[in-house]
């Protein structure tokens, strides 16, 4: 199986309400006020998957702050995933909102395979605080995945860079919640280097890394380096669609990785993580 493990879609209603959402959600505005920034539907994603001969995709929405937007988004996403099993949905949550637990439990009951892409500091919660711990406990208990927006603590700025979890915070969450399976987006913001430390290898045992948007962040050799650090069975191909084309990103990964590593990264790792099939 070929799986794109990092994509984003919106409902038709939210795409139609783009200007309104830019006025109400500062993080949404940061990413999407620019009319050149694309918004996609689940149908658009499926067309792109077909174009790239990609079997399935992990699909997230967007980390809205507002509960009503989150509810509408999760409803549409989970409905699309029920209609098409090629879509592996991860639901949006905002633990800073009072009624978030019930909404998150409902999303799990409706088929969510995890939560993400998590942007705690955009939404106003602390991943190491009470709300963050409650979310991690819930995910670990349910056996689902947390997909975090992790960005580089250094380097150039771009819309949406800040507001996720920092590499250090991610290490602390992993230490507090062993066996909680987490995906560190965007090559993990440097976390993988710490896998060269024996104690961090243990702490980070259940942390995976995706390649979302790497062409905008790192050099050509970075993914092979990540595979060397973490192992191919811990790295997932992610395009960050609609920011980038799944087909194009898949080709780019296959060009920089040996075949066996590419097979893991482009599908087997995500299969294990989201479908529980055993690979070694
Ligand atoms: Zn991200």
C-alpha cells in the first residue's frame, strides 16, 4: 500500500466561508488569507490520490480554535471517511475549550483514527499542562495516534510555522506518555537527532516522523538522514496536500531513498501505525 500520511481537507461550507473564517480565526488567517494558499475537499484529495496511484491518505482538517467550526469540520471529515475507506481520518480537537472531551470522544466513536494536526500554542493550550495530558491519556487509552505540527526552532519564517509543539515539548510528552503513538510532522523539527542518545531512543520509541513539506524546509539529503537516524519503519511519507501534490512528493521521496526504505516510508510505516499490521 502507498499511503500519504499528512493531508488536509475542508468541507465545502468552510471553503465557501473562507473570508469569514479569516476574520474569526487568526491562525486560519495566517495560513489562508493569501488567496494563493489552496483549500481542498475530500473529493479533490481522492482525485490527487488517483493521479499518483496512492492507495490511501491520512486526512486532517485544520486546528480551528472555535468548537462549532471543529464540530462541523469533524462531521464532514468523518462522513467522507465512512463513505470512502481510502481516507484515514484524524479529528480536530481544541483542549482549551470547555466541552472538548465530549467532542473528542464523539469523534473517536464516529471513526477518527487519531487527533491532529495539533497546534496547541495556536489554540491556547499547553501540551504539558492538564488539558494536554488529558488528551494524551485519551489517545493512549483509545490506541489512536496524535499528529503534531512540529516546526524548526530556528531558520526562516513562513505562515503557520509557529504554534505547534516544540521539539523539546514533544520529547517531554513522549517521556510522560510511553506507548502513546505520536507522529511528529515536518521531519520532527530536529527531534530525530536526539535518537543518537541512548536514553532518548527509549523515550522516543513510539514517536514517528512525517515528511510533510520537507522540500520547503530542508536540503535534498534530509529525508535519507532522517531514515538513518530513526529507521525507515518510523518515517512516513506526507505531502501536506494541498500545499504540495501527493504524486510529486511521492516521486521525490522515491528518488532519494533506496527501494526498501521507500517501501516503508511510502506506505508500510503508515499501515502499521494506522491499521496495526506488523512489519519489521
Ligand atoms: Zn504542519
